[in-house]
C-alpha cells in the first residue's frame, strides 16, 4: 500500500502463473467428472406399509440323491394293494353280461385314476369309465367299465371269476343242479311262457345256471331269473329261446 495525496492506494501485484503439476491435476479431475454418469438420487414413493420380497427365479428341486433310503411300508399303494379281489355276486355277474363292467373290492384310499391304471397293468385291458362306492361295512367297491374292444366275460373267465365253455365240466353243473320243480304253477309256466323251473344250489349264479342248462339239456336260454324261497332253497326260472319248446 502507498499513499497518494489523501487516498490509500493498493499496489497491484502481478498474478503468479500456475504450476504445471496443478494443470495436470485439474485436467484429470475434469476428465474423471466427464466419464462418470450424471446421477440423480430418486426417492421411491411407498404406498404400502409392508415390504415385499422382489420376484426372483425359483427353480424346482432337483435332488442328487434320495433323502430316504427306502419307502415307508404304509405309503406304498401299488397295483396289488389297490385291487383286493373281484366281486362275484349275482348282481356283479349281471353287470359283466349286460353292461361289460367288472366289479372289484379296492383299497379305501385308491382313487379312480389309480384303479384304472391298476386294472390296465394287471389284466391288460382298457377302461372306459370307473365308478366307486363305499359300502356300509366300510369297504370300497369299484365298477370298471371296459371299452368296446374288450369283452368283460373273457376277462372274467381269464381272472377265474366264472368258467365257461370246455373248461366247465358237467359234473360241476350237476353239483349246482338239484331237481326240476313239477308243481301246478311250474307246469303252467312251461305251457304259457316257455319256461322251465328248477331247484338249484344256493351259490349258483345266473351265468352258471344258463351254462348248466345248455350242457345238460342241449338248449339255449333266453333269460334266467332266480328266487330264494322262505325255506332257504333257491329256485331258477329258465326261459328258453323261440327255437326250443319247453314242453
């Protein structure tokens, strides 16, 4: 500072030139700022009070070895456990003949698709439909209707539910046979509706009675009806075809 008259005058000092090192640092700083993207911090607006995990890829399990070495004894529901035994009652025989349907007792936990698959594996037949029913005694019954390509009588014969043709002996028929009924009402049926009446074994089914009549008397039956009398004996009404005369 120096005085000129009454004013205080500041002396101008010449500016010092920047060093070479300073220029380099400045240039590097600018280059670094240019390379980096300009980012603005955006605050996410939240409208819910809960935080949810973002959706990520979830792959199915692909274990390299089984966690259990053997299956549990009670969990295995195979074809032999599903199908327990065939039902051989008179109504079941009627279903085999009339609507091409086999009847089985099955496991209580067995489902319709499993029953269908088990029948296919055991008897090599295709099922059109499966219906199930739980009886009052707690056992489950399955009605397996076969496709038109398969005959339920053939399958029943192969399983051993019924025997027919050359496999059935006359001796077996005679065991089911007892005697013809010769009452007045039976004679009336012979004359009017071409029907013979017999006393048969209590366990004899309609298909077996039909086959026995064919083998013993060489006639064809149109229809067989059965009746258990109050004394416990079984009576069979055998209606012959139009080609044969009951008289």
